[in-house]
C-alpha cells in the first residue's frame, strides 16, 4: 500500500509518498481504508523533532520508517477475530493510537475497535476526520477534567483554531457562557460558533476583561497560563494543553484554590461516540478551512505551522 513515510526528521520535503507493507490486524483491531486525514500542530512538531518521538510516537530509535498521523475517517475493510461492534463497509472515524505510532498517513491503517466510532451519515469524511484529535482534546478538557456544567463561564483561548473551535461549540452545547480569544480577523468566525463574547488578544488583555471564569482552556506557550490564573475565579478549573506546573504557577494556583490539569489527549472510542452524537444532532460541526490531496502533505504541514489555521486542515486519502 501507499503511505507517507518519514525516514529522517526535518523539513516538509522529508514527507515522502512510498510503498510499504499493509498493516497487520490483531484480533481486537479494525482495518480502515483511509478516506481523509486531519493534521495537527504535533504532526509538524514530530516531523521536525526526533527527540519528541519517544513521548508522542512511543517509537525506539530503530523503528523506521515513521508514518505520522492519528486522525482518520474511512471505511472498514476487515475486522479482527474478536471485534463485534464493526463490520466490513462501516464508515468510521477516530484518533488512532495516540499517544503511539498512529500511522494514519496511509492507504490503510489498523486500530483497536475501542478507539473508533461510526461516522454520522450526514457528516462528510473530511469533516469527520477533522473531529478527532482536536475535538477529543476539547471534549476531554471540558467534560472529563473540567466537568463543565450549564451556567459555567468558560474562557477558550485560540478559539478559532482546531481545538478552540470545537471547545466553543462543546461549551455552548453544555449550556455554558463562552468567551473566546483570537485575532480580530477571527471575530465573526468565533461569534458564529456561538461564543457570547470575543476578546482580540492582540489589542486587549484578556486578564483585565475576565476575572471570574469557572473554566479556562489554555493552549499557549510561556507564562500565558499565569495570566489565565488571573482570569479564574476562586476554585476555578484551568486546563492547559502545553504547560507543566512550575513554581510561580503553583503559587498562583494555590492562592486561587484552583484545579489545574496539563492534558495529553488519549484515544478513546466512548468519547468519539459522544462527539459523533453531538455531530449527528447538529450541535458540533467541523470547520474545514483547507483540503489538499494525499500528495500535498507538505502543503498541509506548512499551513499548520503558520499557527493561524482557522478550524481544520484535511488531507484526502489516496
Ligand atoms: N496536550 C494535548 O493533548 C494537545 C492536544 C491538541 C493540541 N495541543 C496543542 O494546543 C495548541 C493548539 O492546538 P490547535 O490544534 O488548536 O492549533 P491550531 O489549529 O494551529 O491553532 C491555530 C489558532 O491559534 C490561534 N492563536 C495563535 N496564537 C494565539 C494567541 N496568543 N491567543 C489566542 N489565539 C491564538 C490562531 O488564531 P489567530 O489567527 O486569530 O491568531 C489560530 O486560529 C498547539 O500548540 C497544540 O500542539 C495539545
């Protein structure tokens, strides 16, 4: 089968379409003919940084070639002997084997049945592929860790991005009051997702505008999380997608009696089913801002590296 392989880390020219053996199918696995793939910042990070491979891909130095990617939608080709919830021909989507060697940039990928959900009929393969890693991150942050409930005031940073645009919609679906940050070019987009308020982070200080948030999703580097603590109310919940606790941050969190969690998203079929139900009911939609062909993976990586992507970038299956 065809796959996009990475023999050595570096620039986008290192993503090479090549012929590789088809994946093996374990008893609990489903073999999926990939129809669409979504791209995340971590894909580009791993393309360029070998030292991060053990953490995110769980690969050793001899495991070559690397096949990047985790986010797929597609059609079930065959199922392992112990799989009962999927059959050949089912349309599925999911984030496969994260953290781990997902091998999604391929014609076929295999994944445990426990990590997939059936794709709603009304949702395209491109939209479904987009609602995987980013959507699971938003879901696990808000629902599993922050335990969102109706009436919560929720501040979502990078509300126009992959994670953020799902987080705004999810928080609204749970009955929260939602404030989103982005640059002014994304004001109308963020409000169209259902946000109640918009903050232009380039011209306004969010911590001076919001000081009583119940929940904050922070996805920015540096001491941004310390600024987010200022926006929390006492006893609030702060979920960071990037920053481990450090001394000054711990002091600020303790003063606020705040809950803090550094999230690393995990493959989870039950969470995928919850997302599928929200998509089916029209409460959650993927904004696909760019679709490229399988052979244009370099273009998709360049786009995600701009850090200004609106919604999701999708690569078609081969
Ligand atoms: N820990 C985990 O499990 C996990 C999971 C998913 C993602 N992440 C990380 O979370 C971050 C976001 O992921 P993503 O997929 O949403 O990325 P993305 O789609 O590339 O995010 C792009 C968006 O970020 C916005 N943005 C950039 N700087 C901003 C700032 N200072 N304040 C507010 N918005 C800003 C941009 O809006 P403007 O163009 O308007 O500036 C753009 O719409 C990445 O670093 C990613 O690696 C971690």
